[in-house]
């Protein structure tokens, strides 16, 4: 070291800090966002959105690495193995979507309750604690990766359970943060005013936080362990998250289109009835093959086959309201993403889920790329889209409620981002579906799921070319994401015209 | 015509939502109690951990029209007869190791997990281990040094070295043997074990 010793290190670090502060200043000057336009509650909301977008980028990056490993198995072997990349890929997804939801709720909370957020200070603490914990968990995932077969590994490194790999210490952090959030929501509505949306949201958050606890136990008996594990995964993704989206969607439609409150709230109740009526017992479609009793074949098959119905209702609701208001909105990108959500949710979660939910079919498709195909379109269609729509709502307000439509300057950016992301994910979905079909036939039906059968299926040209197409469309998705981030940072910059936001009829 | 009919009214759907949700959840809770009872280790569906002392096979049951685990006579693991408590401890070590090593983000267990590596539900019975006599030794060697003992079937997809100790490897083998005895309602279909004659 030239400058020598500790003093040199400190000096270098100081230079580095100064330089990055300079870059940050340059960045802020370039973005030109004025946070004083936001209420304190909304300033907290955009913090969540910023981390959500960063994690979204991480999700895509690690997804690409994992996709590359399907084609070049030696790529990053024993450095960043597939298991690590895939874990970061799906965890980043779950967490960025949660961040998006938390941000969206904080965003609408003051508006919906008509008062300031009660425990804003705690909300800000919770944000920093959660973000610090997420960063630490990811660093441990990347640099420690695995541990010995002891309890301490599950507590400190990785629980090794798909989607909820976060080590146990982080589980407590997550629950604490969600409880803080829950307090803020309830206290704020109590101080201000309650509404149908507020009631549904509150009950849904109770379920959301409560269910997470079901996944916080270690069990030797894998049947029991997977039983509870699905309580968390399924009842989050196929029930409580969907209702949360219903809440966010209801509020957004009022703001974007000026739909009457009575209409969106009636729809919200219909959606809750259909969603929980099919989704809670639809949990049974995960209990076909894990050792649980045979009656789950009937119950799971029947109720999960009903799961698309609320999604049809949501499409009707969104499209009907858009048409009834002649698509008149002050925020075109947000409405476009809302429409993408309605269809994406219906096709990804509804149709793609239904295709392999009956046990007679699932016997062959279970544990194949079918699930990956379904997972990609469903998570994107149901949850990524609504979050992106909300990002556009937020950025519009942050810019000072400026005009955001198809005709604005650089409108190609949001249109191409919309197109590339949707085409990219749809392309990956089709590629994975082809791979899934092939795997079901060769590995499951013909070869009987032996290791030899597994590799025979993985070696088929149809499978391998599907993996190449998946990577190709993954790159399309990534380019769409780059464009989306660029657009979110710049859209409406320098725009003077104010948006004409619809008034409630 | 200005009056909202019952089926379109907000209050009707609010009540429906509450009743449907509460009813569904209640049914789920009742079924959960029953399912957990029927799948406690030591039941018909999920055998006790000392099943690792026995021969386990997986055959098509014509009467039930599905594949079922078949528990046979004695077939000791590592040449030792385990008590139920010893067996539980060994399976527990194996299960914990599969979690600590993040197996589920490449493999599937009971069909759940990632799709980069083979399903482990019936891995104990796989024909890839050639014969019952060679199996234990091959599995231990593979787990401890997967690079050298790679089983890639020409795909080049090798398991990484996960630093699995011999004790942990034995635990994993015990866990896989026990898991292969679970009645999984016929999944996977058409699986031919290394005991099958053809």
C-alpha cells in the first residue's frame, strides 16, 4: 500500500465516500425528483418502491445466471451453484413483491383513511430494519451459502425450504416488521375513517402475518413439514396475496378511472368470497403426493379447479370499468399495466394453474418444468404487473401530477418496456411449458421418474432447445426491465402539463 | 328499477365473503387435524423411523390401481439394527442436512423443489445404485465426493461438493430410505425399483 498503514486506509475510504456522495448528487440532479411533493407517509412508500425495484433487478440477474446453467452446467460451478442462484432468484422475487405491496399500502393509507399515518416513525424504523436484514440474508446466501447439518445452520444461514429459505432469525424480524406495519394500518384507520377497503385489508393482513408463523418450525417428518410449508406458500400466494392485490386494484381503479366506491367495494367482496372460497381448500392440490390422505385428491382437485373463477371476475371488473369510463385516465402506463394484470393473473394463475391442477394430470406434471412455466407467468401476471402499475402511479405524483399518456415525450420507453417485459415473460412461459410437456412424457410417464429417466428427459433436443429459448426470452425480459427502470426514473421529467385525473362519478 | 337487487348489493356480498371465508377455514382446520394424525410417523401412511431396518420396495398394486410402498423383512442399514429413537435421530440428522445444504433448490423432495436435478422421493430405490449390495457404499461416496463419483448420465450436470461429512451422509441415506416408505398416493407413477425384475 503506497500511502501506508491505517491512516492511508482511512484516507482512501474517505475519498471513496466523497466520490460516491458526488455520484449520488449527480444522480439526484439528473432524476430531478422533488420529495417535498410527497406526504411523509408517501415518502416512506417510495422507499419501499426503490428497494423493490432494486430487488426486481436482482431477481432477473440471478434468474439469468440460473438459466445459463441449464445450458452450460459448468458455468460458475462450485462458485455460485444453481441452488444459490435459484434461491436468490425466487427469494428476491418474493421480497420485492412484498416491498411493493407494503409500499402500495403506505401510499394509499393516508388517502383512504383521511388522516396521517399514526406510527410513521416506527414504520421508518421497520423499513430500515427489514432492509438491513434482507441485505444481510442475501450476503450470507451468496458468501456462506450452506452449513453443517445442525440447527445453527437453519437459524443463521439458510432453512433450505423453497421460497422461505430465510434463516430463522430473519423470520422473527419479518414477523416483527409485519406487526409494526399492521399496527400502523389499524391505528391509522381507527384514527381516521374505516371503509370496505380498509376492513378487507386489515383482515387480510392478520391472515398474512399469522400464516407466516406456520412456516417457522423445523420438523423431522417431511410430510408434516411440507404440510405447514404449503400453508405459508399457498395461502399467501393463492389467497391472501390475491386479496391484497384486489384491495390495491380497487383503490387504483377509483383513482385511475374514477370508478364509484360502491362498485369497487362490492366487487372486492365478491372477489374475497370467490378467492377464499376456492383458494383456502384449493390448498389441497399441494397435498396430492406428500403423504397426506387420499381425500385431498378430491378436495384439492375440486376447489383448485374453481380458483380461476375469481380471476375471471377480476378481468370482467377491470375491463368493464375501463370501458365504462372510455379508458379516460390521466396515467396511461399505470392503466396499461392494470389491464396487463387482469389478463396476466387470469392466464398465469388461472389457466396455467388449471391446466395441471387435476390429480389425474398432476401425477405426471408434478415436479416438472410445468410448475416453472406456471410460476413464471403467474407471479409476473398477478403480482409484478400490479406493482409496476403502482410504481407509475407513484412516480406521477412524485413528479407533481403531470400528464402521463401515450403522447408524452419519450412515451416509446414505457410502451417498449411494457411490450418487452410481457413478451419476455410469455416467451419464457411457453418455452418452459414445452420443456414441461416433454419432461412429463419422457421422465414421468415413460421412464417412471427414475434418475435415468430424469436425465433422459433433460437430454432430449426438445428440452434443450426449450432451455435456450427460455434464456433468449429471459434476455428480452431483462432488456424490458432496464428500459422500465430508465423510464421510471425519467418519465414526466420536464413535463409541464398537469394530468386530468378523473373525478368519481 | 333504481333499487339494487339482493344479489348485486354490497351488504349481501360482504356477508357472503365473511361466511365463505370462515366456513372454508374451519373445514381446513378440521382436515388439518385429521391429516396430521394420519401422517404422524408410525402410521400406515408414514411409517415409523425404524422402518430403515426393513426392506422397502415400491410396486404396482392392482387392487388399488396405483403404486404403493411395500415394507418387507429385515434389510439393515449400514449393517446395524436401529432402535426407533436411534433411527429417528439418524433420519433427523439427514433431514436437517438436506435443509442446511439447500438440496431443495436443485432437487425435488416429494416432487417439491427445483428441477435442476432428479427427484429424491424414491431415490433410495433407484436402479442407478445397481444392486442392494452396492447401494449404501455408492450413495455415501457420491454424497461425500460428488465431483469424482458424478452421476450425470452424459449431461455434464454435476452435483457440487457440499462438504458433507460421513456422519451426515449416513443421515441423508437413512432419511432417503425412510422417505421412500411414505405412501405418496402413487407418485411417482411407473417407477421401477432396483428390486424389479425385467
